C-alpha cells in the first residue's frame, strides 16, 4: 500500500490573514503562537509521514481549515519525526514543565516503588506530578503483600498452639453438655484449666455461681451456667450468651477438630478482613500525612496540591510497610518499632517534598 507525507511550503490561502492562520495553527497543535513560526521560517516542512491516502486527506483537510495550504506526495518509509509529531511532543513537554517534571507522562510504574521509594528523588518528583489515584493502587498492592506476611505469621502461631500448647490444655477439658441453654459438667467446681509449664490459669468452669465474672480471676476464659466470657485485653471482656443453645455436647475430640478446622480455614476468612481493615487504616494515615506534607511544602516555599502530598505520603509509608512485613516473617519485634516507623515515614515525606523543590 502506498504511503504519503503531508508537506507545508509556507503558503496560506489568498483570502486568509497571516495572523489568524498562525493563531489557528497554534490552536490546532495546542502550542504557543511563537512556536508556529518554525513552520514558516524554513519551508518546506514535513508535517506528517507514513500516512494512508485516506488519513492524508483527512489531515490535509484539518490543516487547511486553519487557512494554511499543504500538499501530499508519495514517500518511502519515514526516517525522522515529522513537524506535526515534534509540535505534539512539545505540547506534552510543556505540560510536563508546568508540573515540574519535564514530562507530561508518568515515568515510573507500579513495580518501581519497592526499590525507588527508599532513595530516588526523581521517583518522588514523578509521584508528585503524575501519581494521583495511582498511589492508592500501589498502597493496596503493598498491603496485599503485607497481609500475606501477617497471615503466614498467624498460621505459624496457630500451628505452634495446636502442636505444642493445645494438647496439654485439651487434655484438661471435661465433657461439657449444654441443654436448653444450661451448662453441665461432671467435675468438681470451680474447675481450673492451667497452661502447661508455668501453671497459669487459662480457663475456669463454674456453674455453681461462686465465680461469675472474669474480674474475679486472672483467667482468659470463664464458662458459667449460661455464659462464656473471654478476656480480649486488660480492659476488654467479651461475653457470649449460651441460653439460646438448645443442645450441644463438647469433648476433647471436638475441640481438637475445631482447632484443626480453624487452622485450615482461618487464612481464607481473616485475609480479606485484615486487608480491608489495613487499607482503610493506612488510607486514613496517608490523608493525615498528606496534610503534614502541605505544611512541609509551605516551609520550603513550594506550591503542591493536597492530592500530590497524599501520593508522596503513601510512597513515604512504603519503606516502613515493607520492612514491617519482613520483620513479621522473621519473627523479629524491635522495641518501639511503631514510633520508629512514624519517624521513618516523616523522614521520607520530607525527602519526597524536597525532591519536588530540587526539581523545580
């Protein structure tokens, strides 16, 4: 198939005004009027190359609608960028200069933050200019990886519990019957279940009414005639009402089976919950850190939008999130790690904002 090039010889239509033609050409190419002078200073100028005949006619009509004249000629395959392409490229570069990056397109992809967020000023400058919204996609991906690390760690904890600690606890569990919402056991009460080794009280069974609250003991669990209480923390005690249960029997084999099922299915249940919770939490943190980023930007006398500082904040959080996931996998827990993480993030936030200053 024949190919054609579009050539401008510097001529305009007889009835056209030179000033109007230049302005309309500037509007066509979306450049400053001064840049159009390059078309008139050294004719002939190749506007476009490697066009089909139909495309060439269409572009010729569009170009001549400005009042300028151009012609078509057959060509061999193009060797250099046409004037049309150069003017379009200058439009993209001008847009990039307004954002302080020198490029109107994002230079880095979603794989780059895992390394460049630790040290690269050009990367942070690119984030400020072009990562609106994309930064939250990156945050979701990072939290996806970190949630996997937490699930692996949690799975290890369950495995240790089932294989090392649980058997000694399960051996102490009596047969428990719940009938019409009332608990019955065939042991002397209050009945105590202790942790292996240290002898600390893990659970108490008392249907006599002598012990009615976990606040009366240091145990983690308390089973009374109609309730199961669990100590989640020093101030948080959850109570489950058993009066709605018509009939249930619990023995050691049942508990062992439940723990095995929990180890099997807990990652599938807890993973989406952990991912969703962490994404909401980290997003709120990023919005807060973005506000701090505006303060840092004003201190350095650079004007940045809130969305830009939020994007930088997400990248500033990335090193801590990656290191935190790695430490979880290694079962390492440095002292005051959360505080260290905050100052680490703040350091990268300042580093990222100053990258924009350096790039202007």
